[in-house]
């Protein structure tokens, strides 16, 4: 369980909501796409829904990456 907390923690050690959202959206996207590949094609998720979850995932991962490499100047 500690590695999950470390995975979701930011540089200060607190849980980052951006990382939680990125992880959950990536998980749901992967599960949806896997289930869709093994199920009947008549039950398929909406393309717009998949694109929306993908956009949320990309935005959350991108903003987390920017936060990791941006430095704050201490006065």
C-alpha cells in the first residue's frame, strides 16, 4: 500500500488530486477498451465518451509533469 501512496504523492509528500485523476482515468480507459475488444460490437462505448476520458487523462498527466519539472523560486 505504501507504493501506491508514493505513486500518488507530489514533491511535498501529499496526495496529488491530479495524479489520482490521471491514474483513475487511465485505468477506466484501459478497462473500457479491453472490455470492448472482447465483447460484442453492438455494445460499444460512445466515441465521444472515450475521447473525453482520454482528454482528461492527457490533461491530468501533462499538468502533473509540468508541476514536477517546474521550480518555484524562494524569496
